[in-house]
C-alpha cells in the first residue's frame, strides 16, 4: 500500500503485516532467501471475488519478493469435484492476469506419498483405525466446555492398525465403516487436535486417479503436507484456518518433510449485499434462483466477467481493501467504484435508448440523414471520434419527456427547448396519444443554427438528451442488473428467514425493445462501453444473436462510494 506524507508529499511504501513477516524472514536468511507461495483452491465450485483477493495476495507476494507461486488443486474429495471446476479456475486465474507457468500441481499428485506418511504415523503409534460411526465420533469429540473421550479402538496394536489400513486401501470395507485417525489428545482445548480423522473410505471415481484409490486423505491431513512437499515457505490462509495451524504443525513435526511452511492468516473478504459461501452459491444455482455459475448477479469471477468487470478493476479493488487480521464487512459500493473508475478511463461512449419514445422534427427535411461528430471518450482523446447519423425521426427516452411537468423538470415538455447531444436544440410543439391517452409521438421543431449543440445567440438550455435516429437504429435487448440481495447481510439468517428469501426482486430487469446507435454493431464482447447517461454495459457473448444483440449493464453511472468516502469521482463528461 502507499501512504502519503502530508508534509513533503513524498510517497512512501508501507508493508502490510504479511509482507513485513516475509521481509523479516529474508533479512534473517530463513528459507535460503526463497519465497514460495501457493494458491490452493478446491475444485468443487467456481471462484468468486473472495478468491480473487487470495489470488492477488499469493501471486502478488511471489512477484514482489521475486519468488514463485504454485497453483495447486486440493482435490481430496472426489464426490464434489469436477474437471469443469478445474478448467474454470485456471481460466479465472489467467483472466486476472497471473501465470503459474510450470507450477501446476494437484494434491492427488501426492496420494502415494500421503499414504506412506499415514503408514509412518501408524508405525510410530500415532495413528489408529477407528470403527466408530461419524455420529459417534462427533459425540466422543466433546465440546468447547467438555473434553473428548478416547475411542474404544484407540489402543489397537500397530500390527492390527497396519493390517486394517491396508485392507481399507484394498477396498475390503464399505464406505463409512472405518477411518484412520491421528492419535493426539482427546482432552485438548483445540478440538481440531482431538484425534482428527485423516483418511476415510470412499468408493468414488476420482477425476484424475480414476478407481486407483478407494480411500482418500482428509483436507486437514493433505493440505499442510502438500505445502511441505512442494517446498512452500509461506502458507497464506484465511482466519478460519488459524485453529487448524497447530494440527498442520503437528503432522509436519511427526514426519520427515522437505520444509516446514510458515502459515500466516489474514481476514477473508466479506462483501455486503452478497454471499461468499460456495455452499450457498451452489444452492442458488441448483435451485435455479440464478441462471448458472456465470450469472452476472453472482460474485463469481465468471459472473463478474460476463457482467463487464475488468481484471484491472478487481486487482485495484483487492489492493485497496488490503489485508487485515480481523474480519469485517466491505461495502460492495467500493467494488462498484473500482469498476466505474476503471471504465471511465477506457470505455468508449455511445448512445442507446432503452425505453424508446418517438420524436418527429417537423421542420427537418424528410429523407435527409446527416452525420454528426461525436467524442468517443472525453477522458482519452486518443480514442478519437465517430460519426452519428441524425434524421427527422428519432428515439428519446420516455423518462425524458413529461406532458404536465413540475417546475423542476428541465427535460422535454411542451413549449420547452432542450439540447440533443452532439446535434441541435429542439422545442416540443405538440404530442400524439393512443386510445388509452398514452403519448406515442412527440412533435418538435429544431433550430438549424445550433448544429453541434450550441447557440450562436448565446441562449442556454438546462438539459441535454441522448437520442438515436429511427432509420439507422439497431434493435437490442438490454439487461439491467442490480445487486442480487436486498439485505446488506443476506447470510445472516435473522428471524429464521433463509438467505434465499432475500433476493432483490429488481436484481434483473430485461428490456427487449431498446434502440442503439449503429456504431454499437461493431463492438466486441470483451469491450465494455458506456451508454451515455445510463451506465456501463457489455455485449453478452453467450446470448447475443446477429439480428439482436444483448447488452448487460455492468454498473450505473452514479457512484455512492465516491460521494460518501471523498474518493476521486469519475469526471463529468465534457460537453
């Protein structure tokens, strides 16, 4: 992070607590001067914005200290893991801008070695085969107020344990009938040390090893040892693993491992108006409450990508929130501010009318189509200009017209003059209505002397409207996405209401009769754009058709975070 010195305005680098620990290790000559981190996802779901924080942190530390970062899949639970998740994780990490090179590993790469480690623990009298059921194991474990009780199978001989464990591997026993447990301390104040299960029987085909194994190591056994096997020097974990650290250390102390990784915990990302639990996200997908893992309302990286979020915005967001030692809630408005800030600089401006109302300029020549010059991005002159067709018949937004307008309504109304963006001043003369009394057409006149949007006689107007020429307009579908939940903390089940009942009914609004300026026909699905006055949008590559594109709204133009925090706002558009 950067800290500004108010006296001399010098920018001084300030290390966060993890960076400081690593810097101290390097100064002391530990780990032979090496820094080796890893990002260790479980391939049982899609990555979300919380994982992005971990990705940026682990790969960022390796980059900062000229080290190495592994991508390792902790694939020890084949019943919940799929190749689809492995592929999506790799795509997301690359999309964020990080490359693991040849350092791609799987916990399943070490299954034979982990099995040998388990044998060593049995031979040392530090592991035993237990026949208690999962329910009985929980009952014997005790609670935070009461110590656990020893399993009746805890004192089996080394020979019997070796025989039973070998037979477990050969597939002789049914799922759940036996487990291998570490023999540590059933009276420990840390429940994780009360003889944890380290192997269970599961006759399930693994996505990489197939049917080779019918016993699989538990996550707590495989995770720390995989770090040690890979030579990880600094294991960066979130705070929920703090109580697991003594268990990881115990395994490494009992076994001969290449290195002894140092685990450092940091606060995970909690974001308002969303859920970050894989289980809850999967529930939303499985119950069809969203359209899939890449639904633009989800905090998954695939969802954010489809919604138009950029890697740079997410990296900047992760850097801005930093790393902390205590859990807290981050306002989703800060994430929205990050994408506005990024797109304000890079997104080209276009005009689109989402709820069209027809305007006829009665004194404009019939059949004439005029090309006017428009600025692509006032923040970046190198993006150039484009030509926008103008004609007698136009579309404007329904909300930009009101027949009986209040005093402070400055847009189009009978007798009032407004500016059309890049075009002319027009004045409303009369309206046409349907049988229900709804205005269907607004008839106006224009002032030819105001071409380009300014008046030679110096008269001013109080409103500028965007528009699209009817003859050249492109019909489109536009999806207005908003926050998925109406409750800022949906995961907190207050009054017994489940999180799935807190979905914002306005989180998706589909508009099917939108009209776009023709230049938008050449926009790619990877190019976010700004619809002037309406927000930032991106072409939906999945659902768009040649004859009817679909655009997703990334975010609105209004920036609540900048307003309340004093952060630099997106600059207003230049006239």
